[in-house]
C-alpha cells in the first residue's frame, strides 16, 4: 500500500498446500490498480519438492503462455 506500482508489471506465483492463488489476483488489482497484472501461477508444494521435472515443465509452459 505504501509503494506506487503504476506502470509496473506484476507476475504472481507461489507454491501452496491446497489453496492455490486464492484471491491474490483480485487483491493485487484492488491495491495496484495502475499496474499490469499477468496471469499468475500456482503449484502444489509437494509437486515442486517431489517431482522437479514435472515442476520445471509446468513452469516453462506457464512462462511460454504469458510470453515471459
């Protein structure tokens, strides 16, 4: 709330135990209305920890989807 994200690009991503991104994108839109918000990415922590090949594949696919 104390920083100005006007003109900035925000790319949310996280690992989680079951909640996904929850309402993170809506909260970013509310608190940073003049920022560009790209499609976020979420992955279960267990996948990231136990299957790095799958995790890398999913992250790569997401980055390609958002042209990053």
